[in-house]
C-alpha cells in the first residue's frame, strides 16, 4: 500500500472509514472558492462516499488522503491528460481549514511530485491556481514549480472572471527530494 509518513502528516490511500471526516472538512466555502466547480459545496456524506468508493483500493492511486491525528483532512492527487497532452499531469490538492498554515501542503507537494515522476509516464506536471490564492502559489514555488503563465480572466468563480496562474515542472527540472 502506498503510504508516506511525513513530519506534518501522512499520505495514504482513501478508505471507507474516511467518509465522515471527508464530508466535515471538505464542506467549506473557502475551499470551494479556490477549486473547480465540480468539487461539491455543500459537500455531503453522499459526495464523500462516492469519492472514497472511486478512489480506494488502487495499487497506485492517483489520489491520496492527507491524514493528521488519524483523520483524513485533505486530498492531494493528479489527473493525467490525454491525446497530445498525454505526458502531462495536473496536480491538485486541498486541506481542511483548521490545518492551514502548518506547512502540510509544502511538505506534501514535493512528496507527491516524487511519487508521480517515479511511478507514472509523466513528463510535465502542472497546476492551475486562481488569482489571489497566495498560499497555493507559495506551495508550488517552494516545490520548484515555475510560474509559467497567467491566463487572464480564464476562469469564472462566484460569477466573477478570475485570472488563472499556471505553474509547471518538467521531469528534467525535478531535483528529487
Ligand atoms: C492552499 C492550501 C493548500 C495551502 O496549504 P497549507 O498547508 O496551509 O500551506 P502551507 O502551510 O504549506 O503554507 C505555504 C506557504 O503559504 C503561506 N500561506 C498559506 N496560506 C496563506 C494565505 N491564505 N495567505 C498568504 N499566505 C499563505 C504560508 O505562510 C507559507 O509561506 P512560507 O512558504 O513563506 O512559509 C490550503 O490553504 C487550502 O487547502 N486552500 C483551499 C483549497 C486550495 O486552494 N487548493 C489549491 C487549489 S490550486
């Protein structure tokens, strides 16, 4: 089973017992404001159940739960693109609000990056950050991602057009852990 024990948290596969804490920490407007609209808000136990069901029990999962004090309080994962973009993967993550600012994601992103480049045919890893999300930009910069582009007003959130910041890291640029 893929598990990484870090100083601030543990990254491990999602499991059935996570439904309650997932619904509790994911259901947060401040999280929803910074992620895609397909991320539910409110995030119900039913949403949590279907997330766990589709992400548990893979040999090499794309999504790992972020566990703190025995509870799943966030997610870090990636999706591989297709067609001519098939060597690209998009990394994404969120953390329950009570756990922000403890350095958890700064520790988790490099570990996830190492897991992806070490186990999947990915040549370019990228992330899309909505304007104003300084915490996420800092996390990516400290993990070695380049601030590659700003897609002006590319996204819409809460009926407002927002700039989208693209961060990227090539396999050849990754220095390892
Ligand atoms: C963005 C997020 C993942 C950051 O995780 P985190 O574990 O709190 O981040 P860290 O504690 O590792 O902080 C990283 C850096 O950002 C800074 N930071 C964190 N939150 C910040 C904020 N709201 N405003 C300004 N700086 C912030 C920290 O001080 C730290 O700075 P440093 O590197 O200079 O010490 C978390 O706030 C979150 O889940 N937000 C909602 C969902 C989201 O935005 N997901 C990412 C979508 S791209």
